[in-house]
């Protein structure tokens, strides 16, 4: 008999899990608090440009991921990013990047990195409920119910997968019915080990061509003592930037972002422009336009205790996302979704002994 599955979050981990589970007859419903897909693998459009302002690229470093990207999904829109990632220090001095890190191909899509999630949803014909913020889950006999922020109840799910950033999943589970108090404490403590950085991303569009040091595609702060953590050139991605313009994506350091979290956008943009000038060229012109994003949970700095979570979570409840990895990597988040899908399949078919 087909099962009913709820997936909370339409980031790449949740969509990857749904994609893998969609090959069967089970009914899958995805609840997403925003109106978009792919989570922090995010893309915006402005004045004819497309730019990736969250995760800037992804790699394909496992056979399972290669099968998804190159065989299961359309590849016409894929673009391989030209150039390496160099480094800079607290004084802005450039150095060549890590050869090992630069050896693998870096990918996005002509319409932006968010295309990855959109393709998974399209190919698998996934049922996504946008603007649906689930705030708690409840056990109802052998099934699970979901309750959203408006008090609406969605009933009778055989399995639930939670994929938001670990702090948001912690908040949701804190208000849920998971069993006795000791079990809830074990789950919340295991999830609480995953701590996230906050970060500002600033997009800057300049007239004319801009050269990056060392002909790199991007630069990363190696000593973590600069106000700027990362700067990359969207022109290295085919189809992103109109002719005659250059777009740089500046990601401020987590420590700087924490100190300036409530600053006005204009001040954030000015600080980012100054930081970029200190690394690339002091004579960079004023930008045509700029755009900013305040990421509260930009990327994790520590992982959740996955082993303890698997022991403590009640039957039918699963977790995925980069909080299990401890690093903000698209490919890592996808792998957790694929792993969770395999665990859910075993649970729903009784192969795990449940």
C-alpha cells in the first residue's frame, strides 16, 4: 500500500530526498515556508543579469551525485565555471589557491544555481506547498500530523523528513510532541551541537570588465582575519551577466556580519565595496547597482550529533541538511537528503526491523 510522506523544506536536501523517493508509488508532499526552491542555493535576477548570492557553485564528487546531475536531470543549462579559487590574507595580499581544492570542476547553471532544485522538482513532478511554514509535528497513533503557523493541520503521514537549518529544526521540534521529556532533550541536545554562522552577501554590478588577481574566478580569505570572507566573479558563469558589465559577489566574514547584523543596507553595501577594493583594486568604479542579503543561517560551523539523533528520533521522523555535515556545501546537503531517502525507504518497507 502506498505511504504518505511529508518533507519540510524545499532546499536541495529535501528536494533530493523527494526526488529519490518519487520513483515509487508513495505520496510525497513538500512544505516550504518561502515561495522559492533550492534554499541557500539561491539565484536572483536584476536588469537582465542572473547571479548566485548564496552558495556560489557545487561540485560533483560522488557516483550518486554524478548520476543525479548528469543522468537523471537535464544538462543543457549546466555551466562549468572557468577559473580557480585564489586566497588573500588580512592585508589583502593575493596567493594562488589550494591545487587540490581547485582540481575538481565547479558547476552552476546558465539560469543560476537555484535551477538545480527546480529541475529536481520538475523532472519528478513533485508536489510542493509554498508559503507553508510548519511549526510543529504531533504523533497520532502510528502516524504523524503537521501543524502550520496558521493553525492548519495536515494529517496521517507515515514518515516526516525535516530539512531546515538545524536551529530552525530545533525550534520546530521543541514545540512538538516527540515522546517523553528525556527523549526530547536528547534530540534537542544532539541538534544543538550544529551551530551556524550568519553572513551578509552583497552583489555589486560594475560597468566594463574587471580582472581578478591571478585570473581567478574567486578569492577566499585564508587567515579569516579580513572583513571580507569571499569575493567571486559571476562573469565566469555563462549566461549570467550582460555584455559590458561585471558582477562581483562579496560575502562578508561571519564575525563582521555578527557585529553589523542590524546595520542599514546602504552601510553594509558601502563596507562590502570598500573591502572588495582592498582585495581586488582600489580604483574599482562605483557600481551601477547593488543588492544585499542577510543570511541568518548562512552555513554551519559545527555538525549535529548524527549518531545520537538516529538513536533518539522517534520512528517515522528523519532529519537531513547541511547541519548534519557541519559545512555549507551544496553537494553535502544533497547527500544527506539521498541518505535520508534510503533510510525512509527501509523504514516504510519494514526492512530496518521497525
